[in-house]
C-alpha cells in the first residue's frame, strides 16, 4: 500500500507555511522531499520532520538546535545525545520562563497605564 504523499501546495496548506519556508528547510537540509521533475512530494517522514521543526520553532529553538533535535529523534538517541537534548530543553525552558515573567510585568504596567488614562478621561468627562 502506498504511503500518502503531499505536494508542496498541500504541505503549505496543511502546516500554514509558505513555499519559500519549505524550500529553505530543504536548502538547509532539514527536509528532503522526493523530487519528480520540478515537483516536490512529502511523505510521512517529511511530514513528521516538519511537525518537529515547527514545534521547535514554537519553543524558540534555533534551526541548528532543531537540526540536533532531529538527529536525536531519528536515531532514537544515544545517551550523550539525549543528555544534550535535556540541556537544550532545560536552557530553553529557563529562557521561556524569563520571557513569561517579563511579559507578565509588561502586561501589569500596560494595565496600570491604561487605568490611569481611563481615570483621567473620567475626570475630564465629570469636569
């Protein structure tokens, strides 16, 4: 039974990415679609890889870090690879937690400033 393959257009629609993004990931060797003439087709392996790439980007990893992550994923990871992955994940978790703290502070500051402006507007309406 043939495994499903997606065209470039179908991959873009499924993952909400641009053709340029897919071609770039191919250029830097994160993806390796099958080629038939000028057409590209993405099988289950490439679909899984793109899922991991996009997840890694969402987590804030660099493309080089994602490349290392994909190596661990593909080889099921040796102990040193898994330890390296844990270090990357721990580092990124710390970065994201710091960003959350900074975002919470920014939200509080903006709410306070908005409250001040709303109070001033009420005073103007009353006066």
